[in-house]
C-alpha cells in the first residue's frame, strides 16, 4: 500500500501510492475509506522501518492501538497519486503517536492521529 518513500528522517516521512484499478480497496473507480486508512498505516510502518534501519536495528512489529480525529475528505480516483506525510508527535515506552496527512495534488483527502504499539 506504499509505492515509494520520498523522504524520511527521525521525525517525519513522505510516502506515495498511485491508485490502480486492481487495488483491493477500489470500488466504483474510487479508492475507498479503508484503503486510505490502510495506506496511512503502511506509511507509518515504512516510517518506523526507516528509523530502525537508520539506527542499525531490526524493525519491530507494530500494532495500531487507536485511530483518532480521523477525517476523510475525498475518495481518490483511479490513477491519482496519494502523497502522505507522517510526523512523529511523541514516543513513550514503545508507544508512538503519529499524525498523518494524505493529499492528492494539493487537496487534503485524509488526516488522522494514530497510536501504534511497538512489540519488543
């Protein structure tokens, strides 16, 4: 659910996904709500994986604990490219809070806060 990682550092990552007709979350020519949330979750996983790689560690398994303040403003069409920005808000005791914003062109199509539990 992530085609490309455009950038990543310890606090932020940008990922992309082009919506294809054969994507499991496409119905009636639109990328549906569960697909937007899954893309954000996979973007958060890529962000966490990058951080582990940069520190020379094995990536940890993560579980979504909570999705909060989730706003879905539009459903992208086939052929459109999602650009998602993941920002680390805080991390305490293996629990990460990230903010996510997904755009198509310059239009925000989804935004949320996501709490992720990292397994030791």
